[in-house]
C-alpha cells in the first residue's frame, strides 16, 4: 500500500483531523497526548499510519468539504444568473413602457393636429366674398381674417402676423423682399391665391392660411413652430 499524506485530502476540517489525531494517540498508547499534539501528529501522518476506520473518516470529511464547496459555487453562479435575468427583464419592461408612452403621445398629437387642421379649414368666408377696396385699416384687415378661419385659430394667426408685418398688408422687407401680412418670400407666391395679392389683404390672408395649413397643419401649428424658431 502506498503512503498517501493526509494533506492530500485538504485536511477537510479541524474536527475531522482532531478526531483522527485522537485515534492515532489512542492506538499508540499515548492517552495523555493533548489535542494540539494529536492534530500535529495527524497532519504529519500518512494514510498507512492511521487505522482503517479513521482513514474512512478522513476521506469522507474531505469529500464532504469538496461537495460543500462545489454546492456553494453553484449557488453563487445561480444567484448571479438570476440577478442578471431580473436586470434584463426590468430593462426590457421599462423600454416597452417607454415605447408605449411615446406611441400614445404621437397618436394624441397627430389627432390634435388633424382636429386643428379640420377646424382651420372650416372657414366661413373666402377671399372672393369680400369687396375689394382702395385701402384697409388694421381693424378691417383683422375683421376679414376672423371671418376666414375658425375662431380658435385666429389668435395664433394674429400672433404670427403681429410679428411679421404688424398687420400692414403692404409691409415690405427691404433686405429679403418678403411682402404682405404674412411676409411671403417672394411676395409673388401669393399670386396663386389671387392676382390682387399686392393690394388685397383678403387674398394675402387666404394664401397665408393655406400655407400654414399645408405646412404645419393649422395656424396654431405654425405659431408653435414660430415660437421655437422665430420664423415659420
């Protein structure tokens, strides 16, 4: 039989080694040997020096310790895996909620724009309904505008005109050439609404209203853009 050191079994536990040492002490007739001496003797002993029963105890303790270590490592790995899975699940849930909220917000804004667009196009009168005059006061021009668009869109339209021309239908930007109430650039674009675009505020309002509806959905949509950019 080969002489295998007890250390080869990783000295499984202090209790197991002490027990083996005690057995060795008894087997040698040294009943008075201390626990420390017994443990030291057991540590230096080989399997061949220890009775068969004690050898089995040492081997069993070593294997038990190894099994415990493996179990602990497995539990740690399982815990880490569970934590990572929970983190990923939480992140996915949060992203799904954000996507759903963004989609709901987009739909709500789209419905709002659609409603504003329909409202802004439900004008009660067209430019052709107004008799052309030689000149118009600001109050008269504003009165025409009120009749050509939905009431909830007038203030937004008015805000833009206030900034662009101060309600002067003959306002001209010397630098860019922009013209009229809504400062069309170039002013000749307004010819699509009527040949009298230079002198008739109703024609200019018609063109400006169509432009705001087509590009921004409504005068209020155009005003929101103007507030953010100082142009539209």
